[in-house]
C-alpha cells in the first residue's frame, strides 16, 4: 500500500482537529492524546547550529523526548506520525514587549490578542504593564486548558511618576513621587506576585535609583522605559535587566538637563547627530558588560513614521515631520546593528496596545513580530541571529533556558512548523504550517479559523495621534 504523503496526513489531522467544538474568537485548548512525531523535518534548533535535514522529533506530553535522524529513530507504537518532508521546525516565538490587557473587552467571550498571537507562532509573551488580576486569570485559564494562549510573564501595574495619563492607563499605574514610595512599590508588587517590575519614563532620577536598589535587594528583575532624567548608562549600571525602546537613546540626550515638566529645546535630529557611532559603541559595551538586554521595538517606532507619511501625503505641513521621523528611523536601524556587533543581547518585541494613549498604529499582535525580525536582518543580523532574538534570547532573559528557547531533548514542545526555510529568508517565519503549543498540535486550517474570529487584529490601524 502506498504511504500517504505528508500533505494528506496534515489535511486528515486538520479535519479531525476542526471537528473539535471551539470558539473561533477564543478557542479552547486542544488536547494532544497521542505521542506526536514529526519525520523528515529540517530542524532549526536556534542554538546557532546549522539546519539539520531529515530529522525526527518525538513529543510525549508537553516535552520533546527524542531527536535524531529519521533513519535512526523509530516512532513509538500508536504515535501520531506526520511526514514533514520539505518543512522546517523552529522554536516557538516570543514577543517580549506586549500589553495584553489593552485588548480586553467587556463583550463575551473576552476579546483578546491570543488568537492572532498563536496563529503567528507566538507561543510566549512578556506583558509590560496592565491589569494584574485579568492577566493572572488568563494565565490560569491557559494552564488549565480552558483557553488557548501563550505563556505569559507579567509586570502587573506600571510604576511611573506623576504625569498626564488617560483613564485606563491611570487605573493600571502605581504613581511614585519620591524614593520611599518607589521602594514601597517594589515591595508591594513583589508581594502581589509579579514576575518583574516595569518602570515608565515619568519616574524621577532619585526615585528610579532607589527603586533599582530595592529591586536588587528584593531579587526581582527590573525592566525600564528610560525615565527622561536618567541616562541609559546609569540605568544599566543600576543593574536594570532590560531597556525598552530604541528612541529612548535619543530622548535621554534631548531631555538631558531639562527640568521636570519643561519642554526640551534640543531637537531630536540634533540629538541624533550627537549620538555618534563612537559614543554608541561605548554605551553598548557598557550594556554588554552589565548583561543589560535591549528591546528596540523598531516596528513600533516605524508605525509612527508611517503615520506621519500618511499625513504628509495629504497635507504638506506634515512633510518635514515625516522626513525627520524617517531619518531617525534609519538611524535606529543602524544602531541595532551596532548593538548586535557590540555583543548586546537583543530581544524581539512590538509594544502592541490598542486602547491607550500609547497605542501604536499598524502594530498588530503576532503579525508585527515577523516585521521586527525582518528589520533586524535589515540592521545587519543574520537570519539565525534575528530568530534567536525571539527564541533563545528570551529564554535566557527569563531564566528559562532549561525548558524553552531552543529545540533540544527534554525541553517544552513550543514549536512552529514552517513551509519554507527562515535561514534562507527571514520572512519565511510567516509561512506557518502548524503551531505546537505544550505538545498540542494546531494545524494551518485551525490557525486560519482563529484569525477569522479575530478580524480586528488582522488589519492595520490608523492612529489619530500626531
């Protein structure tokens, strides 16, 4: 009898999966009842090793239990075997700067970013400020199998200084006015059970340094949207684990010496000219020595540039702004390349949010992470290096290298099966045939069904912000 092709096996499995009673807007976690085996697959393990063709990967429960050449590995009896000839297996992707609760809705079922994330192969996220209780509830539901969603590491409430905020953001922020309040915010957040502390840019210098010191004492990681009164080197020396957003490198020059609450007199373009390659390399060497990760969110800044370009297309008064933003963006791309060559650990992220004053147009959950990887290659990374910013590097950052980030025996089976080689062209990370989430197989037809129930997340948005 002729052996069924991989295409037929995948299609048959898809039909079985699609008979499961799921809500498209918020699908129920599928249960993998059999050992799952991929044969004849090209393995890209994200360790930095070359692609390994004609491999077999055996998944038992939620773990990878066997890896080896297809000619040498016999699938266990009763396993679900998928012929993955011509396909490529990579670790699940991580978006390391998200705001999940800004997608929550009062409608039933809850409108979340989860379907778009999973359908794009994003199996883990770092939530950088939001509703602690809601996200904790989602985490439990994901663990229990009630809903399908990514692994979530969360900061809970923002820690910020006094400044103007919209109503939603204010409700999710702990405002600190002095060093004592900053220290207490760390203690309170740790007691609540957050995974790390997230500081935003309104915190005063004294409060920030006290907060960083308290984080060290409490042994809890600190992630920083650089306050305008703090320089990047200071934050790194204070053992901030990660600095967020490429534009903050220029902002720290623009706002240097400016009194709190006052507008800067220095233009961002002029500040960019001051931040020479020599200064950048010295700063990045400091990051590397201190083990400070950097999270550029290039795609987020690019959305502001695109927004300005749309305005300029219909109104000449915006042309200068659009040109300026474009010039800054090109410099930001160059700086990411310098960071990589300077040994800085970089994390892929998008900063998606759609219900706050910080919402960035055109930044879509899941989809935009692939844009970020492409921008990293444009900055000078190899496709493997870009892939590692969304796989191996996040696992190292989170202290989870023993279970996540690469494809190795014993690790959790969060994987993405691709139809084309991402090491040949990084945009091939978009060509997803299946997602494996904790050993649960979700094939392309069901991924497409997830997106059909989350149409608002699949289309770019146009911001009214200037």
